[in-house]
C-alpha cells in the first residue's frame, strides 16, 4: 500500500500541500470552540493578558489542538492555584456520599 500523496481521494488527501489547512473540519471547529471557551474563563479569572499565544491549531494529521503557548512562572502558579481551588470545591467532603 502506497502512502497517499494528497493528489487523490484517501484518508489524508484533504491535507495535501496544495489544499492548504483544512479549516472546515469538525476537528478544527472543536479546537476553535475549546479555545474560545478557555479564553472566556481566563478572561473571567483576569488572566487573559497572561496567555498571549493561546490559539486553536491542527497537526499534520488533521487533529485539532488548543495551543496554550508559553506562560510566565507566576501565571503557571496562578493557574495551579485555581485548579487546586476547583478540585477542592468539587471534591466530596468527609462523610458525604459519592455519586
């Protein structure tokens, strides 16, 4: 079986060099929507300026990703603290039934 060179139909045919980036796929929209949701939460937390490289992205295989980019150490510490608070708030307290 020969690899698809992008010139015809096939699993990776839509990713050929002449086709450009497949921005009309479900994977792209999922990455974009997740990026938007994360941006909104970061804005609510006052961290919107701390993620200058936040963007939706796709790899060569057409899989969508959210690229957080580089962040400063104090930003990473703030995100870690927010995650800890979120986990504490959602964790069952001692003696409470778990579902």
